[in-house]
């Protein structure tokens, strides 16, 4: 559910607190942020650009 929220500094802070307290497992936070960024970025591209970029980004 946390990934569905806007990924701003507040959400990142909450995630860091949950990881620090053990409520969430520590993972590849940088990779997770990159995956979310790619998803949002590709969704905002025109379809002809997204079709080309999506395979490389994912």
C-alpha cells in the first residue's frame, strides 16, 4: 500500500521509519524507488515513446 502513495519526502520518511523499526524488511530501497520512478515516467510518455522506452527501463 505504501508504494501506491505519492512518492514524496513524507512517504520516504515513513518507509525509512518502518524499516528502522522492523515493521518492514530492509530491502533494496534505491532499486524500489527507481522502479516506481520508471513506472511513473513511462506512464506519462506518449504511447509511441513509451513503447520504445518501457522494455529498456524495465
